[in-house]
């Protein structure tokens, strides 16, 4: 075993704030970062699942807060809680975005009022965390986006706008803070078998989506957490401002060729 590699992969002494930590990608990321030695502060709406996760983590000094961060007063609760816990070195922006699929031609109410509801917390967290990260010359901001933001999906305009906004915020952060040893990157998953995906799609549609990549299956939350784990580590110190598609080649457009040839059998 290469001990120098393990040392560079370690997050001992680091604090990680993981949003959407109770399920799926957030839960898997919390486990991976904890196994690297980071203390975890988990945030989600569901207290029971969140507390169960946090109490099972192998690292020390873990904590959690069950909040809905679309509400201004709960963002304040979060900043107060991490003031007492410690300013995080790592932020995994994996907040679950609640939207209803609706085609643009059918929209009967304005959507602009709530476009940024799921991102307001970032505009509070960034100025809250950056001074400490600058002082330490270490900061990791990792946003969980979606291939939907770049490829589109019927009925998902609002969802795509929110994910694209997340990408824009972190790209700007990468530009502004790179000189201080702070990185900001995006991960864009393809179809991942999360609890949310299983709730939102009927089994036959989820099965079809799962095959729409060159590997021919859906991904797991752990496969996204692998990338979170690497980007959070000191090993990724020279990577910033990138969008990593973790989608098994879903973005290669292979399905178009097969559909035209009549060979696409989903």
C-alpha cells in the first residue's frame, strides 16, 4: 500500500458540510468523506434518516440539522449551527430540488419567483465560509448538478434552470477563489438509482432510462460519491471550474445512431 497516496487522500482534521445528506448521493458522499477522516455536518429535511446516518459514521465530531433551506429563516439556523460546529472546509451542494414536470406551453403560473429558492443558501454560505478557507488555503465546493441541465428534458425547464444556476455560481467561485487554494467543481450525474428517481419515475420508464448510455445500466449513489471523494481530497488540488459528467457516456449521443438504424431496443 502506498502510504503517501493514502496521506494525500486523507481528510483528517477537515470538516464537510453535506446537503441532502439523508438519502442517495448525499448519504453515500457523507459515508465516503467520513471514511476519509472528515467530520460531517449533514443537512436534510428528514430528521430520522439524517440522525441515523450521522450516528453511524466512523469519523468524530459529526452533527446534523434537519431544515428546509428554501426558507430564509432556516438558512440562518444553518449558519448559526455551523458557527458553533466549525466553518466547513468542504461543501457538497446536493440540495434536493423539488419541481413538478410541466411543459412550457402548459404553464399557468409564474415560475420566476421560486427559481432561486433552492440556491439562496449558497449566497449566504459562500461569504460565511470563504474567509476561513482563505486563511487555511484550502476549500472544496462540489455541486451536484444533472445531465438534464446540459441536454434538456421535456417538462424540466425549471429544474434545468436551477441546476444551471448552481453550475454558474460555482464556476464563478472557482474563478474568484482559485488563488487562495479554494476549488469549485460540478458533478453531472446521469440516471442514478436514488430514492428520488425511484419515487419520480415508474419502473418501466426508469428501466428505459437506465439503458440509455454506453454501459447499459443506471448508476449508483456510491459511483457519484467516488468522484465527490476525489474532488474533496488534496489529490484534486489542481482541478477547478470543471463539470464532470458521471453518466456512463449518456452524453455521447449513441442512442441517436441506433434509433436511426432501428436497433434501439429499450
